[in-house]
């Protein structure tokens, strides 16, 4: 998958230096890219738009919690 033209953005909720967060690219048709902001040349996870939307809905609703918090 070619993500050469991806425009990466960090969450507004990242820490002050933005070094402990992920970056997301949503400008490539049919795919949402996710990468570690500390390793920009490293691996990228790729999700379909429907899967990404489902993940965001679950994350914002509180449905995704660490195992110890259940």
C-alpha cells in the first residue's frame, strides 16, 4: 500500500510534546493509516473507513477499556 501522499495528524489530546501518541492519515481514498508518532518511518496500520469509524465510536462511548477496568 502506497501512503506516500498521506497527510498525518496527531490527536489534540496528545501530550504537550506530542511524543506519546499516534498519528492518523485520512486523506488516502479507502484507507485510514495509523502510526506511532515516535517512529514515523516504522510500520503503519491500515484500516478501512468503516472499521475506523466503528473503532472511534467504541472508543468515544467508553466501550473500550483496559481489562483491569472491566
